[in-house]
C-alpha cells in the first residue's frame, strides 16, 4: 500500500493505515487474512503537503486497482516466504483475492475490527451446548445473514480455537505511516497542515472529579500501583499529601 500510494499521481506521499490480522471465519475455519483501514490521503514530508484522492478515479476498485493490488501482494508475500527459507506448498492459488471498498469515515469498520482484538475467537454465549463429547456453537452466515449452528467433537473444537493463537512475535494489530504513534514528526506536520489543535479538540472532555482524603481533605493522587496477593488485577494505591505527611 505504501508503494501504491507513493506511485499514485494524486497522492505521491506516505499513507497511514491500521492493519488487523484475522485467522478464522465465522465457522471457526482456518482462514488467515488481513483487514486494512486506510484514509484516501497521503502526507508528503519533504514538500510538506497533504494530498487526498478524488472519488471515481480508481479503475477496478476503490482507491487502487484491486487486481493490481492482489498481484503485487501475492508476489511480495511469496518472495518473502522463499527469502525466509520456508517451503511453499506444492499447490497454492494462482490468483489471490483483494476486496477494496469505501467505508465512509471508517468509524464502523474500526469498531467491527476492534471486537475481534479483545473478545477472542468465539463468544461464550455462542456456545449453545456441550454434551456427549460434542460441542455445538452458532454463527452468522455471511451470505444469508441468518444464524446457523455447527456441531463438532470436543477435540476438534479445542483445535479450532487453539489454531488461532498467534505464534510468538506476531501481533494482531499494527499501525503504519502517519498513524503510527511513534511517528511524531509526521503527526506534528499533519496537525499544522490540517490546522488541527489537539488541545482545543480535547477541551470538551469533562475532567474527573478529584478524590479527597477523608482525614485531611487534600486531593488524593495515585503515585504508584501494586499487585495484591488476593486479587489478580492491578490496584491503585491513592496517597494524599499535606504538610509533608503521607496518608494511605
């Protein structure tokens, strides 16, 4: 996507993107694929320009040509696998699929992808029954939109869940370009070009009411946290200071 954005006549710059890795289908089948949310714009750091792409200019897909995207992505992926010394399967698809479409502001797409980052492979409420060594779970059919059920053995169900545990070093979400939190220079430049003041944008947030000490009335401030042996989480230890004395 970075190469396509830099070579595009309307963009000619560094894009920003959020990528989320999915490894399963709704039926819990193994199906690794990547969702990429990317603004139709790019930032030229050298010329200090912010460029956007007009609608209706991409042939065969939104933003970029999806056929060209699929060919380039497949070639780079296979080249990377070979460079890592891994053996390709004897039969792998000659054509790969890329679906490129507009999602408006991207808010709904980010909410949809965010659910898969924190809820796990399957929600507990979707496990309908566990009986006689069989597990029955429900899922929504993407084509029909209806809820369907699938029954597998307990061992198969555990395997379908465990095969989606990522190996060490893999991450489910990554940010690139000017959306990367460590890209402070480009983010600062973007604020200037778009005339965006972060301090003013955050002014509408309500400040949290202070917690006062019941003994001296001073405002309590969290200065450290500790893990209690009777609780698995991290509990804040509020400390109030007044006149050089500490009250826990």
